C-alpha cells in the first residue's frame, strides 16, 4: 500500500507539473512575441524544459518501485537517485545558460539595442513567478510527505523557473524605465543561485548512492527504540545506510547471557519488528544479540 501511495503521489504531482508547464510556456511565448520581449521568450523555453524534468521523475519513480529480483535483490530504490542526478544536471546546464547569455549581453552591449517590451510581457513575468512559486511549494510539500529526492529536485526546478522569471521581470521593468542593464545583472545573480541548488541536489543524491549514514536524529531515535524493548540491556553497535529513500540498519544489542537461544531470538525479533513498524523508511534491519556478560 505504501509503495502504491508513493508512486501515485509522485506521478500525480509530476503530471500536474507537465500540464501547468505546457500552459505556462505557451502563455509566456505568446506574451514574449506580442510584447517584444526576448527575455520572456527565453523564459518560455525554460518552462518547457521543466516538462522533461517531470517526465524523468515519473520514469525514475516507476523504476524505483519495481520489486526485487535475482539481479537486484535489494530492490531498485536507487533509480530515484539517478533521476535526481539527471535533474541536477539539467538545473546546472539551465543555470549556466542563463548566466552565459547574461554575461555575453553585458560584454557585447546587446542589452542596449533590444526593443522596449510591452506591458503584456511584464504581466506574464508576474504570472509566471506566482504560478511557479506555487508549484514549488506544491511539489516540495508532497516530496517531504513521501520522502522523495526526485520530487525535491523537481520542486527546485520549479523555483529556478520562478527565479528566471524574476530576472525577466527585473529586465522588462528596467527596460520600461530605461535601465536595461538590470536584466543581465539579475540573471547572473539568479544563475549563481541555481548552480548552488543543482550542486546541493547532486551531493544529496550522491550521498544516498554511496551508502551514506542517515541523519543523527534518526539514528538516535532508532537506538532509543531498541533500548526500550524488553530484554535489551543496551545497544552495542548501530550502523545505518541510505538506499534511495529507504534505510538499511545493522544493530547489535546486549541481552542476559544466561537466556536460551530461543529467548535471545525472540528479543531480537521484537526489536526488529518494533523498529520496522515505528520507522516506515527502514526497509530492513539486521539484529545481532551479544551476551551482556
């Protein structure tokens, strides 16, 4: 049920993103042509590129939910991290593209010769900022709900589009006020922000793919949960590793050394079941029992 819910939420969010991005890209392109705004036309192209990101998320999520098989006994959860890495790459390229165009515009002075944009382009930029920031929060909250790294990456893709529209808004507003250099300067700042986000997404996805330990708070909660079980004297060793959005746990506990093998097994089974039921992201836990004496 949990897997079906994860796939359903991720697919729904990405489908909504595709529909809105297509409508928004069309609106911004028309506004850019009618309003004589090259910045808005470029922004429309950026919005259309988000459709690719949403498709990548859908494919990555569906592949990550495939059941374990002989070749992949631990499952396919890391395919979602692969999707995150691809989205990080798309974000990085998009950021570089924005920065490159802005820098060239300043160096060759082309920003000074552009045709003054119309009010429709200004309105389109404002609409884009509002819609894309709304899509960021819609995607981000759903990503946190199902612990999806790919959806988090897609959320930041939405925000990068909103920031691109901020640059367009500043440029269009500046052009209307006669200060046309404002757009390329704003675009360079936005470029740096997008590049930082892309690098952060890349690092997070890479950590999950190289068996990075989960956060210290989660480890401490797992440790406390184990020690609260009847028969457990203390936790001798706890190791965790992230596998996509799931966690694998290796645990050693101490119990009374005089109990039977069956009693020791029952204690380990109780710890195993309690942790898996308390922490939904724990896919598997291995419990070893040591004699306390």
